[in-house]
């Protein structure tokens, strides 16, 4: 139980859970480092380049504050009500900085419901993402309001949004996420981040 009254995936009195947590953060750090090096190695980007990103356990982490009972039992509205913001994952700000420098448009496609839009943008502001992704980011966050949140339905939703972005004339260079639902065919490359804590 942390100071907010939530159980955590990470028992900070247990060396094994701390070790797993640090290993997890290290792998995320390494993955974004590799993504940054990959982008820097490209001599030329396609026209209208875009990258699509998931949010939870992709750019923000709830692991140290999660209920530990599965993501759907984590009451998002409770996070909102208590104004508990999630920290940024390692190297995400460096990655977003490079995207801004290279003129890559960022889109977020998330399983979070649209009632969390303001809270999500506030969280981006808290961790310093807003100057990097643009103050108009609300228009580039796609949220899921379906009642059935099974893996294949969320995956179809995310794929449809990637198609819409592609149809608008963007070339989706890469999609980054932590679940299989974050993979699809409208992006040239897929980056699947480590998540040893939960699958959806
Ligand atoms: Mg996620």
C-alpha cells in the first residue's frame, strides 16, 4: 500500500520485486535508446512522418502505483479525482524531443476512455511532455469508449485509428506500445516494449 492508499506491483521492502522493477525500467530505457539511435540513423524520413504511441506503460508508468489486481481494476476515475499523476518512463522525453526536432507528428492511441482526456493532458503537462508534443495534442489523442474491452476489440480500435491517421496522409513510421493490441499493419515498424506486469 503506498501513500495514496493503493497497492503497488512493486513491494519496495522486497529485494526481488525491486530487482524486477529496476530491470523493467532498464529494458524500457534501452528500447527507447535504440529507437532514438534508429531515427538518427535514417538519412531521410518519409513525407508527413508520424509515430503512434500507446500511453500506459509506453510513455507513462503506473506500475509503482497500480492496484496489482489488473489494469481494469485500476479505477482511472479515482486517479483523476485524486489528481494522482503517473511518472514518465525512462528516455521518453528524449525520444519526444528528437521527434519534435525531426518534424515527426506524434499521435496517441490508448485504451483510456475519453472522459480521461483532460486528466491525461494534465499528466503530460506535469511530466513535461506538452512542449514536446504540442499544446494541441488533445486533437491527436484517440481514446477508447467501448464497453467490451477484450484484447481483439481494443486491437481493432487501435488499428482503425492507425488507418485513419494513414488515410489523412501521414506516413506512420513506427508504432510503439506494450501490448499485442499495439501492433498492426499501418505502421512501417513496430516497437513492443517490455511489460512483465500485465497483459490485456
Ligand atoms: Mg499500454
